[in-house]
C-alpha cells in the first residue's frame, strides 16, 4: 500500500509537488491503516459468527436465538405449564441423546448420570453468566417449595454442548 501511495503521490502533477505529495502520501497511509483495521474486524466478526465460534453472552440471548434445546423432564414440564414461553416450548426436546446441534440445559449431576461421564465444565462447555432464576420468577412457585430452592441453588448454570470450540 505504501508503494501505491508513493506512486500516486509522484504521478499526480501539482505546482507544489513536494508538499502535496507528502500530504497525499500521509492520507494514503492513514487510509491504508483504517482499511486494514476494518478488514481485521470483519474477519474477527465472521469468525465469531461461524458455527465453531458462537458464544452467547447471557441466558436471555440464548433463548432469543433460534437454537433448539435439550432439557430434562422437570425443566420441560415447567415451561409447558407456563404460557409465557410458548415460542421456546416448540424448540425444546426432552434429553434422550446427546447431539451437537442443540443447547443442553441440565444440572451437572443429571448430565453425568445421562451420559455416564464427568461433566468437565471448563473443558467442554461454556458457562453463561447469570442465573436461571430470572426465568423461574415468572413461573408461579411457592417461595418455601424445595423445588424453588433446588432451582435457586443448582440451576444457575447453562451449558451449550453443540457450541464447543476444539
């Protein structure tokens, strides 16, 4: 790019060719810097949108996506009884087998039991910030219910199985 800007600076006839050539050269170098930065950011954004690089920043973001979900029976029943999440229910399937195209929403102990494996969260899954309690606040549960307490203690992780990065 510097060679092109030098050529352009030398080939355009100006009366004060020295000063205008320097200015044109500086502008070309500055434009080359901005174009390179824009190109790098375009590459980075396209990598982030690729299948291997999708990362959700919040639980709400994953629910607003068009992904399908694999959930356990308790989670599915709660959403079935709630009228507020009808768009999610059509995308939820009960967890019967592991698949690499759905998000898995399970507690670690259920995940380990279903697949007879140790759920190594840091190695295999993304841990989304926040808790699922914002979802369950909209579902009527008794405050002193052990079910409510279980969700508050253990359902604060959401794992994305199909979105691994190797």
